[in-house]
C-alpha cells in the first residue's frame, strides 16, 4: 500500500494563477527563441561568409591568391556591424567567383583580435573599431604578402562608410587592378 504522502503527490492539483503565468512566459520565450533561430537561418548570418580565425585566414587566402580579398572585422554584439553585413553578404553572392570574402568576429580577444592588430598598423592613420572592412590587393604569386588596398571603419554618418554602395565601389576598383595585373603578366 502506498502511504498518504505518495498518494497526495500523485493527485493532480490545479495550477495557481502564478504558475500558469510562469508556464505561459516560458512557452512564449521558448517560441521567440525558436523563431529567432529560424529567421537567422533563413535570412543568413555572418557565418554564410567564410568565418575564419587568424590561422586559417591566411591559409584560405592562398587558394585564390590572385583575387582581391574583402575581410569584415566585426563583433556579434555591434549594432552597426549588423547593418553592414546584409549588404556585404549580397555582394558576396554577386562577386564570390572573382573576390574572396571573409568574416572574423573579434569579440573574444582571440585570433580575430590578433589578425585585426596585425594589419591595423599597415593600414595607416584613421579610426579603429568595428565594423571594419579591409580590402586586400590580389597577389601575382604566393610569395607575395597580403597587401592592404584600403580599410574603412565605421558605418553611415556623413562619410557613409561601409555601406553596400561604398563597398561595391572598392570591389570594382580592386577588380580593375586584378585585370591590369593579369594583363601585365
């Protein structure tokens, strides 16, 4: 036979109003998280552009060394980075057969930050921060080091930096350089 305590536990007791509210909130929050994840997959995330770390970035740029390279340095938490990414992703879809596109999150202070600090001094004077889009020249051979063509930091404002149109303008100039380099060989 079961004791009275076990029988009481097995009996269903109606939920209090507070418990119902808690369950409703839990279900609502869970549903919202699922919707956000699905939207991220449908719309795209920074990881649809090759997400790399410091060590693999240079290794990956050797595969198509004769192409210009566009590298977005960003932080997941940066609201301005989130505004730049969609335009960059569209340009990637349009130019990925002629231009290398990479995305590195520098939030963790790890390899992405090391890469950012490695190229920052050679980019010359200017603002630092994110979003930063770096543009590297195509190389004639693997023996050449990556060479920065331009670096633009920030988003919008009076200078309209890192907008889709501004990024595409630099990409077109780099493609002209690529053609000149190839025709001079």
